[in-house]
C-alpha cells in the first residue's frame, strides 16, 4: 500500500554489556541461591528486597572498591529534577534501610539480600553491566561473635551448595593488626591518613614489586621500568623497617597456612589448632606496644575459639594474616573463602580456583545518614564465580532435565495427546518421594506434519522420552515410549553389554503410561 | 574541627513510588512464585531471565495497555548516545529474545519469566513504580492446544499456590467471535479500523453507559451529563442492531455463566458441560455467515473439548463471551482467572475478589523486528493481587517463623551459647522429614547487659523459644527453654484449661536441648 512505508526495523539486541539467561542457567543459579538462602534463614537472617532504583543522594556517588573509582552508575533525572540511579551493590541500599527504619528494625538486624546490581562500566569478556550479588550482613552488633557467625555461616553455605569440606578454606585476618603495626611505626592519627593510604597500597603490591619495590614506595618513591616515578610515603628507615618486618611475617605466616592447610584438612595434622596458636603468638609479638594491635589479635583469638566451640576448626576456618583483600575498606575482622581444588584454565594448565566470597567488619554504614557510627559485619558471595565452581565440580544440572514430549501423529486426536500429557503432569515422578515433584511433560505444539521435526524438537529440548501413538496403537489402546537418552548413554559407556538388553522403545497399555515413563526415567 | 564542615546529610528515603520488602513479605512472594514456577516447569516451560535494561529501540516506546498511553518508562542516554530504559513488562523483552535467537530457540518456544518491571507513572496508594510480573508464553504455535494448555496450567498454578477448586474460575472468550460480529455488521477490512476501535471502546463501556449510551456511541455520538459530546462511529441502524444484539447476548451469556457457575462448582449441576454447549451454539447463531466468527466459535469448542479430555471441566474453565478485557489487544482466544470467594473491602462490605490473571493470543510479537508474523499465546499472573488473595485466605506465612533465640547471660561464655546455636542449626526440625529443614536459631548479638532487652528482641523477631543458661544452670549442665508463643496462644484460646498443664518454661540437660526444642515447636 502506498501509505504503508515501513520504518527501519529495530535491532533485536541486548544493550552492550547485558545478556540473557536461558533455562538451565536460570534454574542452576536459582537452586544455588535458594540453598544459600536456606542457610542464611537457618542462622536467623531475614531477607530484604529493596527496589533497583535509589535516589543518587541516598546511594552516594561512590563505590566501595577504591581501586576502580571510575566505575559509575546508571542514573537519570526524575520529572521533579531528582536524580535516580540503579543500585551498584546491595550494601548502599542496606545503609539507607538501616537509617530509614532504625526505630523499627530489630537490633542487631541480620539481613540477607540477593539480586542484580548494575555498573555503568566498560563491559569486557565475562564482565557484564548487570550481575548478581548475594550478601548477608549483621547491623548493630559490635561483638566478634557476629564475625565468627559470618564465617561459620559461609562454611555452611558452601557445603550446602555442594563444596565439600576440604575443598574450601575460610581465611580470617583483622585490619586492626595492621593498624597496630601502623601505630608501632608511628603512623597513627588523623593527620597520617595519606601516608597510611600509600602504605596500604604499597603492601598490596608486594607480589608484583617484591620487597625492594615496596621499600622504595614506603620511602622516597619508585621509578618503574618505563621510567615513570611514583612518589613514596616518605617514611624514615626505622618506620620502613617496622612495616617491612610485618610484611615479611605476614607473608611467611600466610605461606605457612598454605603449606599446612592440606595436612590439616586431610586429618594428617596431629594438633590442628597449633597453627592458629602459632600465628596468633607471632602477631602478638609484631604489634607489641600497640593497644589497637593487641585488640586485633584478641579478636582473632576470640573468633578462633568461638568457631572451635561450634566445631569449625582450622580444617575449615583459619587465621591467616596473609589476607589483604579489602583491608583498606574494612575496619576489623576480614574474611575470605577460597576454593582449594584445582581446575584447568583456558590454556589447559591446572590452577587453584581461588576466592569465591569475602567480607568483614565496617563502620560508618549509616553514618552518612544519621551521623552515628553503627557497627556492622557482612559477607558477599561471588554468585557467578561460585556457580562456575559448582559447574567445574559437576554439582549442578540435575534439575534442568528436559520434558517428556508427547508427539502428535494425528492432528485430529490432539485431545488424546493432551490427556496423556495431563496424566503425566499430575503424576509424582517418584511415588515414594513426592518432594521430587511431578513428571515434566509437554505435547508438541508445532506443525505436526513432519514427524522428524518433532523428534528434532524433542532433542533440542533435551527430552528423555518421546511418547508416540499412531492410529494402530490407538486402536489397541497402546502407546510407544521411545528412550531418547539411551543413544547418548551407549556412546558414553565403554561397552554395549549393559545396554543391549535395554530396548530403545517399548509398547505399553495406555493405563501403564505413567509407570512405564517412571521406569524409563530410572525412578 | 574548623575545616570539617559537614555537608547536609542525605535523606534516607526510597525514591517516590518505590518501596522495600522485608522478611515475611519476601519469603511469601518467593514461595508463591516458586510454586508457580514448579507448575510452569512441569508443563515444559523454560525460565528466561532477561536484563532489566533494554535499548529503547528494542523496547519500543509503547505499552500494551492502550487505555493508558501516557505511561512511560525510565530511560537515559548511554555514553554512546544510545537510549536505554528499564523494561516496562516481560513481553517486550520476550519479543526481542524471540527475534534475536530465532534460529537457536526450540520452536514452539515455551518460556516463563518472573521479575520486577518498572513504570514511570504517577505513583498512588498501592500503585508502585516497580512491581513483579509473572508471565508464561508459547511462541511459534498457532494451535489452539497452546491456548488450552495455558488455561489448564493457570488452573494448576492457582491450585498449587493454595486457591482451591471452587474458589476460582477461568473464563475463555475469543476475539474472533467479535471480529465475526464486526464482519456481519459490515465492519471488516483495513479501511474500517477506526470504526472498529470506536465499537470496541463503546462495547467496553456498557456497564457504565447502558445500552442506550452504547447505541448512541455506535451512531452519531453521545452527549454526556456535563454536556461534552463524543463523536460516534456513524453506523447505520442495521449495523447498530447487529452489534447491539451481540452485546445483549454477550451480556446475557456472561450473566448465565455467573449464575450457573456456583451450581457447577459445587457439583449440583446435572450436566455441567451443557452450559458450554449452550453458549457455543448461541455464539454460532450470532456469527452466522462470517468465516472468522465461525473460526472463533470452532476454536472455543476445541479448547473446551481439549480441556475436558484432561479433566478440566466447566467447574474450573468455562467459555464466557462476557470477557472483554484485553479484546482490543489480543487476536484470538483470551482468558481470565477470577477468584470467586468474597473478601471484605476497606469499608467492611463483602465483594468478590475478582481477576488475578489474564492472557490470550496475540500476533506480531516479533514482527517489529523481523517482519514475520509469529503466533504466540501467553498468560500473566498479577503477583501482588494473587498474594493478597492468599493472605486473605490465610494461605501464607508458615515459612516466616522466627528463630529460636539463645540469650546471653554471661558475656564471657559466648562460646557456650554459640555451641548451643550450632547444635540447633545442625539439627533437622523433624528427624522423620528432613525436607522440613533444620532448626532456625540465633544467638543474641546485641549488648547483653539488660536481659529484658534480649526478650524484647526475641519478641520483635517472632521467636518461638528463648534459650537461657546462667551460671547456676551451667554448673549443672542444664539449660532453660522459655516458650514465647504460649502466652499468645493462651490469649487466643477460649479456655485456659488446655494450657494449664503446659509449662511456660522447662529445664533440661544440655544434651537434650535439641529434643526439647523440637518438642516445644510441636515437631
């Protein structure tokens, strides 16, 4: 028609840096988060679901991760000229809630939150602008028992989702120990914040720069290979010696933990608590003369004994001064969960899986809003990393099974096919265990003309069984069950022997359909 | 400090029109959505989770609900000057996905999606700018079996979440019947679209305007009480008679369904299929001479017989030409789930709960992207309305029980209290049914100085039991269990008799803690 000029068609694409999640991906993540939520719930934590949108004012224009200050948020202006933004994490909304409802919430307030967050940053491989976070925090408790509880809960959560004892270790450190060292080195006080910042960043780089590089950064500064000069903290030789002694011990103790952990986890250590005691006594020596340092070691000692009382020994949770991640952000105990099993990286080399969760104690959660310091401690699980670990361990996928597909031989007999599918859907998969749910089944709803297309469809759906009833079978009140996974199993199996007596398809009475499906599904 | 002038503190508030969901609210909604997802999964539907953010180009700047064209989206400009927006429903992202992955997805593609959507509209009481949707759609099937399946699945989903048979009815109509009437009235053809629009809107207003008002709108036009004139469709008397006859029958048949439904649902009807047959034969008479109209009645007849074959009779799903909702949007069968029990409204008057879900068949899902018509049918459950219905029926809340609270009598014995809490958390609530989960428990983590505050905290947490161990009990290896719900139960019960033998607190050996907690919890 003359007046029907079509406009350019829109592109069917996700925005750059966003993606879609299909079928099994959604089910697997949900199963993992449900299992974690079950543990959090058991520990007395309550769910909190805030909206995706916050005022920029409440959110603050900052991100907790100081190493990447350029990360931004997705923001826009409201019709009232207020700026709104998508949350960039789950902690900022918690801070707002803790302030907004401070008179109504129980105190301490244990809450967990799971959901997407958004970052307006450059997308990259495996790096998306929307991703899941899974946090638990206790707000309003200054007790180290709250930190110990976080570590125990994290251990339980990892085991609940399928990471076995021995395949993970939770390492605990304390920011106050470092503060103690700073104090011994004469770096306490509000006026030394800049120097402390340089020291923190320098210590963080020991793996890359080595002791001499760190020493240079603590002193006058350091020229890198390209000739660029980084100004140092300008500390005295004495100050540098105190700090470097700590760095040396920290690394040595961290290494000791790495070395002895396998023996402890495998039960070959005679006295597993000894490692924690050794580490604590050494730390005590390093911070001698500093109140805050001693406090820090005391707290680590208490955490260790509170955890032992609950049965969480150093085979699962260990004091490790080598943990530096987040020390700049946290104010007290910090903890990190590492998976200790090896995976093969993209170049075929074995490597440790590494960190999947971390957290710690932080002040000032609600201070921005109320002016009051409220102590809080919390943990965040890296949802995508943990899910990747479970996939590497083969611990996911069972729930993502395809449906039984009832094929359509005769378009006019759709009512019969729908009757079959209704019978299946209303039947328990395993009558002795209704918690396994009912049989998943569907009727083919495409054009039934080409039967081959129906089997291709069933294959694409990962269907275990196709149900077939043509005119002959219908006349006799029979149905055919075709075992669609048999072929794949034969291919996997070294020998055909165990399959040769198993028929690829069976003919059964309509009345026996449900029983025959259960049998073929191995229930 | 002189240079430490604090800026104005940010307000701790959600943006206007947004809200937070706490504890039980989150758990109840999640339990409902999980139950629905279980049914969808059983029917062979796969989950799809698209991102919250879409390009405005892919989303289209329109909403399906034509009555409220001013509803907007939250949108902003990307750094590349592309416009991005938060999705306003789950259908637009499905359209984009169906086009983007058309070569990879199984066809037909059955998918479900659950999650928040965002509307940049004026908030009001109970009307938020972020809310949940819960959709299931079958893309790529032209078969009415797909529509019938949607209705059966909707019935199963309602029953699964706790709406009993007899408390709901799913009404099915077909847009093609109306199209047939339009054809009989000489309103077929592309050039009559404006007239058909006016007719649709007029018919929709019969409840408010009455037959004479609708007649006026079909003819020259209508002057309302304020004197404003609305131009009519300008139809002839003959055309108007055809349409009004249909409107009359539609309303009469709709009323008949309303009247006979209770008898059918309660099993008092001798021949429940008769109502559907009567309605169908009447519709056949009305559309006589119109192919599309006859098609429409054929489809309704097929849906009815496909559903009967699966056991979904008119006690649950009924043909009802009275359904007009969405007729302007849908192109074939439409369906709507109504709850038939009464609730008391805010003024204390009984009223029917009404609609909680609806859907239908629509063309052009992916046409914007690919130019091709792809048939699709889908259903959307009103998450907040259904949840409100479940609350009205007392069908939610069991899972939101508070934790056992272990109190702290002696700060130095925290390790013992954490040991107790660890014992409880590791114990099955009901050893004979591990699917009930483990005992929910927590230790009090606030300042333990004031014991009264600990009990107040337990009360705020909805805790069923407080565990207490002071120095005396510890010396004897005993613990006290205090029954915190007993008081509330006594208050509820008409007589004290049944409670008088039940002690409000018991003293037990530490080793019997778990057993005693189970007993007090009624397990």
